[in-house]
C-alpha cells in the first residue's frame, strides 16, 4: 500500500509533456549572471575582479560563515562586472558576477573516477560538498554541508532520498532517477556515510512506476536501502510530510528532521554530491524542466547556472504567441518573474510558462470562515487567522499561532473560495517575525 501524510491535496499532474523527455545539455550561453546568494544563509564573497579570466568550474565566490555556499564559474570567460542585480526567485537585489564567454585554452578535467566511499571519512565528504558549493536542489537551496553536520546529541538513524517531485508539471527529478540512478544511489550512500546513518529510503510517488522500478532494481543488493512507494499527493515532497509518510514520525512544531532522527535530501542533490566526489565537479549546472502551454517545445535540460531564462526558453522553441506569465519553479511554490534576463540559479527546478487564459485576474472577497484552508494545511496551522494577523502586523499572534511552521506549499490559497492570497500573506507574516527577531 502506498504511504502518505495527513491533509494536502490531489492536484492535476500535468507531467505528460516532459516526463518522457530525456535530459538534453544546452550549449553554453554567451553570458551568465551568477548571484552570490543562491542559497539560504549568508551570501558568498566575490573573489574575482572585473576583467579577470575564469575557467569553467573555478571558484568565484567564497562562502561567508557556516551557513553559506561557494559559487563557481559555469562557463569559461572574462568577468565583465560584479554588481548588485535582482536575483531569483523573489527579485531581491544581490551582488552578482557577470561572465562573458570566451574560448580559453586551459580547461578543467571533470572525468569521473572510481571512488570507494569506505576510504572517505564523514569529514572528507562534508569538506568536498562544501568546496563544491552544493545546496539542496529541491528548491530550498539550504547549504548541504550544514545538513550533513548534525550535532552529536541528534544522531540521524534514517536518510530519506526525496524523489517525490510532487509539484505539478516538474519532471527533472523523475528523469534523473531514470537516467542517472547509479549516481543518485552513490550520492545517497555518501550522505549516509557523512551522517553515519545505518538506514535509508528512497521516497517516490506512485505516479512514477518506471522510476520506482529502476530504483528498486538498483537497490536490490543494498541491505539497508529500500524504495518507499508514496501516494501521489501534494505536498508529499515536503520534508515533514515525507518523514511522516515514510517513518510515521512527526517533526515537532518549530523543529527539524534531525529532532526525529531523520535527514531528507533531494535526488538532484545526491547526484551533485556523487559528481563532486567522483570527479571534483562543483555545482555549476543543473537539470530543469521547461514546460507549460506557453512554451513551444517543453523539455528537460541541463543548464549552466547563471543562464538567462530567455536563452533557456529560446532553446526550447521559444514562447508561444499567447504566453502570459513565466514562473520560476512549479505552479504551487514558484515565483512569477518580471524579466527574462533573470538567471537560472541552483534552486531553480523549472521554468513554467502559462498562457493568458490560465492567469486570469481574480477578485479577493471577504473570508467566509469555510475552514477549507485549515482542512488542507499539512502543518496544521490556521491559515485564515494567520493571514489576518499578517495584515495587522500582529507579530505576537503570528508567533503564538506558529506562522514559522508554514512551508509555503500553497494548498490553502489553492482551495480558498474567497481568493485571498493566503501564501503571500503568510510569507509576509514570516518576514515580519524574522525581521522582529533580528532587531531584538
Ligand atoms: S498555511 Fe502554509 S503550510 Fe499551511 S497550507 Fe498554507 S501555505 Fe501550506
Ligand atoms: S479557505 Fe478562504 S474563505 Fe475559507 S476560511 Fe480559509 S481564508 Fe476563509
């Protein structure tokens, strides 16, 4: 029987356009814009100056502090500028390095070699992951070496590899499991070794039977790794929902997975970890799904970080005549973008282009206290109340009613008959609490 969690939603999947599309590598663009903050935590610090020559994979931003991540050149070329620009997903201005492509003779060698994990210590793995600038590729972009360093008093007994990809439209993780299962498994084993976890599961929703089959086959010889088949339900890929479904453990309010002995990493992150350990390749490219009725040739593409959305969309046949909105990510958790020169960053899972009739304007009406938002919320907060407190900037009540537990999944806004922009208000509420905490 397929496992699941309480609440959530059954959504139209819209995966058919790209789930059969193999990953294709895009040619390097003429120019990339690489923000120094593509992750949660402190921005990296630029270590290259304008006019400097850089080669593919060279470190160009040094992490500042423990919760931070290095950034690397995704093309060889010349640094044209280091300046503040709006960065995805939300358009906040961030120092960014612009590199213009140029043929440079010296090229790195990222050929894979056989690596025996038993010969690497947990510290070796964490150091390599930090050096490679790897962050969670499922969207949250949390620096991976931090997740691989649980405190001694919170041992991790189970790692869950997240292959749910529960957002409609997106299929890049699905393709990775089909096309690069060995690397996903190697990355998972490296994660287990780094946190000394004796057990692991690979969580996959039951709308991906081919991926389930491939991963089950590759895990046949693994005594301590199993595939957990999950019901197709949104947001099954949320860390807390996944832990509840696979391990029947509930992460406490305000807590972290390690509070219940669990650690969740995305499939793409595991592949990136495998690449950095076997070939020394840093995180400088990623797989994304380009999809939606507003794009002519939907596809899964491997893209250098920093590539403008315009270039990616062009290589997928361009926009349709009626394209109206470009969203970075999926329809539930993604962010609408104002400009196509926005770059792809480490946390970009997809580019979704919707047509005019899919983004019709709507009018917000007063809350009718129907309770639908409460019924679907997977973290059991009361979205309608929190939205009111956010509008009133009532920080005390926002904290009392656990606004920080909201994972911004969008289920509440999706079902609200009054069309209240609940997720926006909850994001605002979280920001108010964070700002107040910084000031105190
Ligand atoms: S309150 Fe947050 S976690 Fe709950 S349904 Fe809304 S967006 Fe999702
Ligand atoms: S779903 Fe909308 S209308 Fe219903 S209680 Fe929640 S906020 Fe109010």
